[in-house]
C-alpha cells in the first residue's frame, strides 16, 4: 500500500483550489498541532474552519486528541492555517496521504511550516513538560523505504534527491530559544534530535535503549515525514516536541506510558506552547512568495 499509492499534482491542486474558493485567507504560515496541542488553533482571529470530512481529497483523523479540522485565521498580523489533528502511518494512511496537507499548503502560498508533536524522551535531561526544539530528525520509516517521496518525483514540487541537512531552520530555532528566555521558560527548553517510528505501540525497553545509543533525544510517531515533504518543496520548517513522558529504558522501572497521559501533559503545557508559537509567528519575516 505504501509504495504504490500515487497522488497527482492535480489532486493537490484541486484541494487547494477548493479551499481558496471557500476562504479569503491566503496563509503564509502553516501549523500542525500535535497530540493534545490542538488549542494552538484557538489563538487565530477571524477564523474560517473546515472539518476534514468536508475537504475534497483530505484524509480523516482517527486519533483521540486530533479534532480533524483545518482552521484559517490571523495571528499577530500573519495569515495562518492550522491543522487541528494530523495523520499518522499507524492509522493505515500511506505516507503520501499523511503528508498530503503539506503540499496543499505549498500550493496555498505557505512559506513556513511549524510542526509540533508530543514525544517521549530518551535524553536524561528532558523531563515531561519540557519543550524540545527539534534541530534534526531520524526518519526511521525512511530507512526501510517508507518515504512519502517514493515513486515518480513531482518536479513541480522539488528535486528527485532533496538534501535534508539544515531542514530545521537555524534562525527560527535561535529565535525560539530567545523567546523562551523572555517568557521565563528557558529552563524548560533545549534543542534535540527527534526520531520518527511507525507506532502505534510505544517502545520496548530494548528499542528505547537502542534509540538512546543512537543519539535520539525524543521519539514519536509523526513529523519527520511531514518535514521531508516540506523541505522537498522548499518550505522553511520549525519544529518542537512537547515531552509528555520519559521512555522507559530500565528493566527495574515499573512506569508505563499511555495516550491519556500524553494528552494530559499537552493540556498542562498548552499555554506555554501557545505563547511560544504566537511570539515566533509574530517575529517571522515573510517574503510573500507566490504559490507554485
Ligand atoms: O506525534 P503526535 O501526533 O503529536 O502524537 C504522538 O502521540 C501519540 C501517542 O500518544 C502518537 O500519535 C505520537 O506520534
């Protein structure tokens, strides 16, 4: 299923055209809300919102904590589009379906993608409630050929062999750390490496130890595929992980992770994440690129 499904340029364009016929907003920034972080969309003013089920070509969200709504609106003078709910491989979507909205955003004229997620920490210095600014990722599904860019390349979006070095914008990363200081939450923030795994099960102890040894700081079941597609089509990317749990790495540890706990940490930190993202958007420079 993963390698065979193809989505044509026309399919992305039809969805983008439909959205442009339904809203006057022309977004410059897109935000993908992670598990329990859907409230990021609530900060948008003058909202137009669409249930995924009403948008032609859009996949459907099936995960608790992912409302399944696309929200357009204004945030600090920038026009934004916010995904309240993302798509994951483990829901049964092909990777090109999970990343479908990213190319639609490109066609809408978006220049910058902000990805957020809930993640478990491997790094000893990252505690639940901390915010990890993503400096790089390990795309584990890609190692075995599960890549949203598999199949014929669509040259209108980007090159056959895109570079992934520097895919998390350095300037936005340092601005976010600055903002953290000004908000008084610098102690909660650090940069780190995110790894995407397929899920839906959480990691075994041996898997957790392996990830830790490989230099992974936090692990989740999303994001890297979206960032690969965004980087391929030239979007500037900023990513953050809200650390919702520590991944169990010891056979002596009786802790166990569950999705409700993940959502709960999202609720507890919602205001801080909201303030950080709002201030980052406010400081962003926009080039007004035209849509391809
Ligand atoms: O990556 P997001 O969508 O934030 O969600 C994370 O939280 C869920 C597990 O609790 C998984 O879907 C994992 O990927």
